[in-house]
C-alpha cells in the first residue's frame, strides 16, 4: 500500500462529503410536510457536520503531503454518492441520506485498513470517529423510517 493509494481514498471521501454537503443543503431547503421542522433542523445538523469533515479530510491530505481535490468537477468525478434529484419526498430524503451514510461507513472501513497498513494512525483514528458518528446517524434515520 502506498501513500498515493491512501491519498486517493481520502480524496474520494473528500468528494463524497462535498456532494453530501450540497445534497443535505438541497434537502434542508426543499423538505416540506408534517415533518418539516424536524427534518429541516436535522439536515442542517448533518451539513454542519459535513463541513467539518470536509476541512479535516482536506487538511489531513495536505499533512501527509498529498493534494486535496478542490473543484466541483473533480468531486463529481470521484464521488460514490449520487446528487439529489429535487424529486424526493421527505421519506425519500431520509432514506437516501441513510444509504449514503451507510456507503461512507463501508468505504471508511476500507480506508481505516489502508491507513493502518500505511502506519498512519491519525488518519485511521479520524475515520474511526467519522464511522462511529455515521453508524449512530444511520440507526436514527432507520428508526425514523419504520
């Protein structure tokens, strides 16, 4: 495992979080219905968290002498997250975010392994924290959907 491979994985997560940041804003602005107040606030909480991860991941890439991607075109090229369609119902929004968070959890597990193989404990620790936070979010989002 090379540092280049780890940087590529970090850039994928940087792309994912930038797409999620935009998607969560979309949902925050366009959610309607009986659960408006609950979901409007929850989506804001999630995009605030996403903003923190964006900065932390980019700075980690720089710390390990990589170059974080930093354009919308690059984010869309490297992400595994789909953009919002503007056709989602509130329930669809919650389901999509739960699926996106689950995908990031899975990818984070792989990134943690890569970081540990590269003896990069700070990167592994960062993604252990992200994964733990997202696991709780997925549990709560799935509880909402039942």
